[in-house]
């Protein structure tokens, strides 16, 4: 079941983030670190009602995704197909104990359903160029690569993706 995250979920989410950062380091993906994403960012996502959580049957947090309209200024560089407002996906993370179970796919499918529910048919997102898992998930889900951008403090570029949904 996917639901809005609540503040009592924050400690569990941050445990997943800590483990994910270690997992990323092990494969030389330095997209996330102690500077990003922070507890404060996830708390703000929860407070604004923009963070969604997949509850597993065993009561574990399977993963989370932030769904909002906050388009970073770094998105001005890539050549997006459309100039219309898009739903933006941020901070998708899967609990390491749930990897390989389709959790990322479920969260992405939910995000697409939520975008349509909100009346939008266009989604944008990005991921670090060295994040092989997330890049593969975007391709699997039918997202189109539109270009690169740079975020402050990161050595490598981020790949930007978009997807047009069937009319909302």
C-alpha cells in the first residue's frame, strides 16, 4: 500500500537513507551524501504532504518518493519537449531489503497515477549520471532522456528525463 508519509515515519526513512548512501558509495555513485538529502528535507516533504511511502506487507517502509511541482533552476539548461507545467519527481529511494521486488516500479507507477489524478500529463525528473539503477528505471518506465544539468557540489552531471502521460 502506498500512502502519504507522516512524521512518525521519519526515523525509519532516515535509516533507509543512511543505508542507501552506503550502498551508493559501494558502487561509486556519490549522488547522495551527508549534505543531501537531509532529515530537514524529508521533514519538509512530509509537512507539505508531498512524500509518499510504500508500506510492505511486513510493516517495513519499502521506499519513498516525493511528488510535487518544485522545478529546480538547474532544469533551465536541458531542452525539454514541452514548456507546460510538470509534476516533478524527487528523492525516490528503495529500502535495501526490498530491492529486486519491484518497489521502485510501484513508486514510479504511483507517481504517474498521482500526476494524472492531479490533472497533469507531463512528468520531469533527474538522476546522477553514475546512478545506474535509477537511470535504468527511468528507461524501463518509458521516460525520455532530454539532456544534462549540473547541481552545485556534484562532480558529475545529472541526466534529465521526461514522460508525457496519456491525456489526464
